[in-house]
């Protein structure tokens, strides 16, 4: 096992990555590439818990990988791969489902919320937290950076690991959720009570990493604020829109809260706030957008970089899968080791 602590992160290819994805997760993944051993997975198997158009899923998976690379994920320092390219994930999900009681899955708040919004629920919507647990446990990950909304799923992964270890011996690392203090939950520009989502279709809800400068300015210009003029961080519900804009600016620029407020001391109102935040965002994501288009124009190079990660991930995951199977009583032929 590596001397560095291992970190596993996953992201669904359910739409074009947004500013929320970048500030809440990807930016930190890039900045943390040398401190720990990082595995970043485009979790396309998770995406099919709801119906997907096959062509769109393929395109979104490639685009997600390209945007991660464009944002600064370096295949020489981080293992970046597509989940379905490593078959051990699907097999581990079945094995771990034979350890996890049904009640553990039924208590998941995300499952209950999503199931209530659908007329017909796929079995995978209930069981996908087990697949997520397998994603993490196959790599002996010590840490999983997540937003608050995913913390319960990491706690389930911990429960599954502990139950497996109790039944079959100390084999699985029990992971820890890591929640960032700022920027982990960027909210929608049109509704600061809802998390910015890459699957949302309403114009002005999200800024996408491939959006033009004009589109970004359009979205910020129409961002929801309030009837006041004070530009400060606040926990008051009516200031949620302003707070969201300031948080976006803070995480984009890397400044502390006091410096952020000082930057807007000369602002003439929310119009300046929106314009200056948009300018900061455009400056940050323009290089990402440029590199993304270069990668998409060279599919062979994109495939080569993603394949490097899959090869490394497969080597580690297959070895762990063999150990899991042997611990559970399966004979594993030497040829499959």
C-alpha cells in the first residue's frame, strides 16, 4: 500500500461540469495532487440509475474526463479513469450488497427524496450507495472529499467496511468523509436555496465551464440577490444570494472573507458585485475552456490519457477484489489473480 494517504473522488457524467463542480471539488483536487495519492473516477455506472440516452452518456463521459484534465488534473500525479473501464467496480458492488442490510439503504435520505419524485424507481437507485462504497473500498481510500449532501453515503461505506471486517477479517480500510469549509456547496444563481446542478436545464441556473464569456455575464447579471445594498457575508436567509456570490468570489480568488469584503467596499451596489464576480470567474475558467476544446479536438490523446488511469486503477482494484472474494470463501484461480 502507498505511504501516502489515499483519496477517492467520483463525479457523474450527467451533464456539462459547472462552476459549482469546479469550486466545490475539482479546484481542490487539482491543488491536492501532490499531498496525497488521488483517484478520480468518472462514475458512469452511477449515471444509469436514471434513464440515459446512450449517445449522450458516451459524449458526457468523454467531455467530463476532458474537463477534468483541462482543469489541471495531471495523469502523472493523479489516477483519472472511467468507472465502467474497471470491471471490478460492478463485481464488488454485488459482493458488498451481500453484506449490507436492506434497512441501511432504505434510510438514505437522497434515495427517499429521489424516489418520491419518480413514478417508477429503478432498483439501482436504491442500491447505488453500495456501488459507491465499492468504488471507495477497492482502493483502500482513507479520505473521500464530499459535500454535506453526500456525507450519509460515506457513512454507509464506513458501516459496510466495518461489517465486512467483522465478518471476514480486517481487510477493508474504513474511509473518512472530508467536507470543505468554504465553496463545497455552490448554490444556483437563480435560486440560492438549491445547490448548483449540472443536470438542471434552466438558463441562468448554473455557469458551465464551457460557457462563453457573454453567457457567464448574462447568468451573473440575473443572479438572485435581495432588495438591500450591503455586500457582506451573512447567515440571514434573505442574504443567501449575496452570500453565494461572495462565496463564489472567495473560492475563485483564494482570498479570505475579510479580503473579499474589502474588495467590494467601493462597489456601488449589487450590479458591481455581479459584474466583478463574473469577471473573476471568467478569468479563472478561460484557460480551462481553451484546453478543453484542444483535448476534444484530439480524441486519440484524450483516450490515451484516460487509458493510463484505467490501467493503474484496474491493477489495484483487481487485486483488492481477489482479496475480498477469497475472504468471503470464493476460490480464485491463479490465472485471475
